[in-house]
C-alpha cells in the first residue's frame, strides 16, 4: 500500500507545484473560429514551462466541415472524435501555432482524455480535460490549436479539436533587463562636526565659524514606465483635447475591481502621458466632446507603451467599426465583453438625441454566402435590440447585413478573416 501511495503523493505535489507557477490566466478566451462546436476552451493558463488549455466536451452535435490551413501541417494517422460513435481522444501530434505557422509548440501531456486511444462517452455526458503544451513565447497573444485534420474512416468521419484565433493575455517581455539605468548613489558626506571656534586668546568663549555648509544633493529618481501618445481628429489629423481614462484589468498587483482614473491630453500638441506604477493589462479609452470614444487594451511591462487615438467626429456620413463587439462562433448572441462598447454608444446617442445611425454587419468568406448574409443580419439586429433595451428609440436605428460581400482584405489568411467579421456604424443624421 505504501508503495502505491508514494507515487500518488509525488504526482500531487508536482501538479500543485506546476499550478502554483501560473503567470497569466485567460478565462473563457475569445475564439475566432472552431472546427467542432461540441468542445469549448474554458481557460488558458501560462506558467513558466507550459501553456495549459482547459476544455469541455459535451454530447456530439452536427459536425462542421474541415477547414484548410495556409501553411503545411503534419497529418496524423488518428483523430479525436469518430462519427457516429461517441468516442473522444487527443492526438499526441497536436501543436499550437502562432503568426501563421511562424512558430509551433508541441503537446507535452493530457489530463482526463486519452492520447492516441479513444474513450467512450455516453450521450449527454460532459468531459472536462486539459492539454499541456510548451510555453508560448511572451508577446504572442493569439494562437491556433491544430490537433489533426478531419478525414473519413470505415466506421465514420473523424472530427478534430481545432481552434482558430484563440486570444490570450501574454505580454511581451523586455529583451534585456540589464539596460535599466541604476540609481546614482548619493555622494558620501563628511561627518557633521560642531561649529569650529577661534583660538581663545582672551577670557570668554570663541566666536563660531559662520562659513555656510554645502547643500546635500537630492538622490536620483528612477524613471517611471508610462502609456503615452497623441489624440487627433481622424479627418484633419489635427491634435484635439481629450480625456484619456485608464483602469488596471489584470496583473500581479490587480485586485479585479480597481477604480478608473484619467488624464487630459495637452493642447496644442494633443499629447497625453499615463504614469504606470503597477504593471499589467490596462483598459484605455480616449473621449472628447463631439467625437466617438475609442478604446484599447494595452499590456505594460518595463518599457513605455505608445498608443495614438484618432477620434471620429460625430457628423453625418461618418463611419466607425465597433471593434469590441463579440459573438459566439456561427451565432448571433452577444457576449458580455461587448456590453461596455455598446454602453458607450448608448451614451453618445443619449447625448445626441436627434442622431440616427445605420448598423452594417459583415462576415468572412468561410461557409455558404446566403447563410453568412443571414448571420450578419441577425447580428446587427441583436445589437439594435440591445440599444433599444437601453432606451434608444427603434426608429433611430437602421440595420443591414452584407455577409461576405464587402471584405476589407483578401480573406485568405487566419489573421485577415477576423478583421472581416465586424459590425460597422454609419451616422445617417446628426
């Protein structure tokens, strides 16, 4: 019995040690596309050694067709799910890819799901499992998980657990830490002495020496990391005065409910500077009267972060892309991450009660044309429904779904496709 307990104890201590070294955690990461809708990524953890992906598999549904890859992928001999049977597995040849295959990271091990072999799953059963890969290099914030390529066998079709465009928190590290300028040591001052006295030649005390002492120099201050940039009018390119609001979202010193703070951009230069004393991931928003606000998520480490904001004026004919609007894959229900962006739009429309807008939906070219047009129409209607629920009159909002007919790039690469899946807003009347 003791011989059996000892390996188990060692394994538990090792596992707890690995999880204690988690550097960054991304809960329910945004995924641009997925091969099998019956499996989702619940969480991604980055330790000093591993990229750990926690997944959940539910009872199989109708499978989607396999998708092509823009770079060569080695073809394994086995898959993860074989239809029509309920069997799951995870291939040991699985890889993570970043930047269109520029780098790849191999699978180390899995938990609660067999490698190579298959495990039978009862209808309706849920399986939670994890896959450990090599650590993704700092700075890569989007990766693709390629487990295998779908193919047909004698007993059915093998459908693989592949994900395209998984967005994670993974800030870039500074290349050389030794380049920071050290504090200049304060000069050593001589020991303080009592005032000197002149020699006593007559009865009585001597006269103190009134020679002034030199002032002690102030110690050198360490340079503070900052987020800085310029706020401009996107049409005229001229600097404008704006309020830049920032809030710490995540990091070693983040509590999760940190209050927001703000700075003003200076005129006539339009420059702003946010001193950062706690490093991590910040939500930054620039806003100015008569303009649409603009937001971004920025990771700070040991160097300054530059981010300019080019704000769109509120006038008839102006068009902006609502970049922070997210939907589930192939569905039109809004994700909670979309609410802050939509709430800012509600505020703008409340401040401009006569403004009328048109919401335009777009998709990429993957899938059937008619289905994509219908999907884009449903998505903008869902955005309109949110605005109406917040008190905006339905007569002030038009909607149209263009599907894949108006791409902004070639749609050929994994990087370009997400850019085409977008919701744009056009001002019809101010």
